[in-house]
C-alpha cells in the first residue's frame, strides 16, 4: 500500500539539472502516439510556456500568452494514461492513481526542466506542464528598476515578490538569488514546491529543499532553516498563516527573507499578509511588518505591440519612514499615494511603469488599460495605437 506523500519522503532526493546534450529527437509536429518527452521537446523548440494534454481534447500550448490548439487529433484517457505511466517516476504515478493528483519536476537532459501537474477528471487524465527557463536572466536582462537591486543588499528583513499566476515571479526570484550568488559571500537556503530553477554555487553556499522530497512541509523546512546558520532564506510561496508567521519571525531575527505571494499590487500584498491574522493579532503583525519589511516587487507580463515578446512591467514599493507609518496605522490603501510621489526613493507604480512602455510604443494602450488601476491615463494613447497588439503576446521568457 502506498504511504501518503506527507508521511514519508522518497529515498532518492537528487535531481538532474536538465543540462547536457538532448537525446530526444524533436518531431516535426505534435500527433497522438508521441511520447511525453517528444511533446515537451517540441514545445521547448516552439517557445511555448505551458503544455496541456487533456482527455478528449487536442494538445494545447500557451505561447506568447495565448492559449491555442496544436493538434487536430484528440488524446483519449487511455493514451494519456499510458504516456504518463511510462514518463512519470513510479512513486508519483502511484500517488496520482491513489489521490487523483501529483506534482513533480520532469527532466529531459538537454531540454531542461518542466513543472508537471497531473490530475484525474471525469474524462480521464489531464496534464499541465510549465517550461522552466533553462537560463537565469541577469538583473539587467530582467528589466527590473534599479531600486530592486538595493533590496538584495539588506542584512535582514523581508522582501516580497508578488503578482498574479503566470506573471514571472519565479524568474524574478531566480534573478535576485543569482545576483546575491554572484556578488555576496552568504549561505542561502531555498524552500520550494517543487525546485524549479537549479542554482550553481558561486560566491554563496546554496541549499535547495523541495517539499515532499527533502522535507515534509514548508513550515518544517523554515523552522529547520533558522538553525542552519543562514544569511538568506528564500520561500517560493507564502501560502498559509503558519508560513507567514515563520517568515516574519525569521526576518525579525536577523535574516534576509525573500518570498513570493499571489497578489496583484503592493498595497494588496501588505493587506493580504496582515489580514491573514486574526483581528486581535493584526496590530502586532502591523508593527512587526513595519519594522522588518524592506520592499515589495509586483509585476505583470504584457504582450509587446510588435508581437515579438512579453515585456514585464513592475511596481516597486520601498519601505521608507512614511511607508512604515502607514503600515503601522493600518492604512495600506494609502500606499499608492506614497509610491506616486516616491520616485526619488526608487518607488514605481505599475500604472506609470506601463505608461512608459506605452509611450515607448512597446505595448499597446489597450493592453495597459486591461491591467491598470487608473485606466483613463492611457486614453490619450489608445487612438494612436489603434488597438494593435492587444491580447497577442510573445515570449519574453519570464515564467511564473
């Protein structure tokens, strides 16, 4: 009988990087009967960001932000079951059959790493694969505002990377970690579910731990990390109250903690974090956050006007005395006003970041209006672009 994932760890915990020479030939097109590796190698060559193989449906790629079918044929449940059984680690396939869900990293040497989610539904099996970037972008390539670089230099505190699903948080997190790896002498511990980007130690010692592979839970790993003499603790996502409590405590006790959250903007990120606590605890956490928070980076990925890529737009909150006071007073909704006037401190509002891209004719005004807090600032530019580029997208390579 299979023991549930949360009660025992697998004996094998080593993971491949996905580097090397690819031994899988790329097929000329996707058809039924291909192996999972062949489909994924084709997707990598086609610059897709996601692959979906669902029972009774054509194979779908998300490419340049657009979801589209790449086959006329439809895979049935039996074909997908055979494909998955051959490709998945036996333990994960047994878990999927028992629980109806499984998540793991699939590695093809030479073709990289893929974050896999396998689920069972009424027609059979579904599989979604996110293609993990094979190369970590430099800080300059990421197009982050220069003020974000300063957030990696704190000795202690909390840095949050936020944005909706699929906006490139993992890539941004990887860029920040690699920046530290190349410029500082430090001990970095990452807690991930699963490990997506594999780092090679340069000036830093880096320990990467995957939940359900190297530890039973994120909370266990974070508690253990506090006793492992870390300088920087990276948490791939703050998902629950216990994790938030531990992350804030770690930041309070002399560590730099970098985490991601699925929120849309800086003020919502702070409000969401505080509102995770009970009303009686919120004054305490507001004071702790006001003292320990260093900054919030929020982002969106927006299709380029010329259809050649996705470009990131950033919102950056740097914690100044004014920001700290607003957090303590429970007035997070006023943070947009501070960011609007805080350019000299390195702050950027998402709307203004998008406005610069619109003015430079990198994105369309219509695309910016879909995402804006104040859409009317883009109205003068909408007629000039004529709606070109809206919802078209292209691959900038940033992944969630």
